[in-house]
């Protein structure tokens, strides 16, 4: 992806994005939402958790819930590869900032793009919820979906994760 330089003809702000893959699909999110990228450590399963919640990991003494993004998007679960990683994300839900881990198949690159280059997503025939997709970026012969990561994790999902963490804590007593 080429860097786009803002000029007088381009309205919009240039921002950094991180692109990643889930299967053959290409996605991107603003870099400012990513706290770090981790190799996949041992993940502790959480009993009675939603199917998309793979479990939790210890992130420097804090419990980090890990979401299988493939399952969240209705894809089939895959075996982890050497490229599978966890994006540690800062997510805004109901005026609260939460930290969650999102499993992705691979990270591609960090690039800069003028926001004016982001096209609206089609309103019909998408296999993902419309509120998940903030727009589309055309890159050579394929499109990359710009995720609205704050919408991907709904408050109901996060309540389910919080309940799962409480179950885990109670079992350890």
C-alpha cells in the first residue's frame, strides 16, 4: 500500500492503519486502537463462555479476554499457525474503555492513508454486519474492509465476557 500525502485537493486526515487477514479476507483498523501485537501464548479456557471467547491470557498481571475474530465474523475456526497472533485492542463501549485480545490469522502491514480514500461500504450483499464495516479501501485488485472495532464488540458481548471472568474467579476461590 502506498503512502498517501495530503494536498490541497485531498480533504481528510492522513492516519496510520494496520492490515490483517482472516482467511482470504483483508481487514484494517486504525493503529491508534492497537496497544500491541502478541504471539499466541497458552490460552486458559473459560467455562460457560460464549463460543467466540477463546479464553483468557495473563498480560503482565492483568486478565485479557481473547476473542476468536473468525468465529465472531461467522467464519470457521482454524488451527493456529506461526502467523496467528493476538491484537491487543483498546475498545470504546458505552463510554468505557476496555482492553481485549483479538485472534487474527496474520498481520500484513502498517500503512498511512488519507481518510478521503476510504469508500463507503456497500449497503447490500455483505456477509458482515453493516455496523462492523466503517468503509472499504481498494488495494490493487482487492478490497480491504475498514473495521469499526468499537462496534464489533457490542456491550452484550462484553457483558458475556465479564460474566465469564467472574465464573473463572469464583472457581479459583
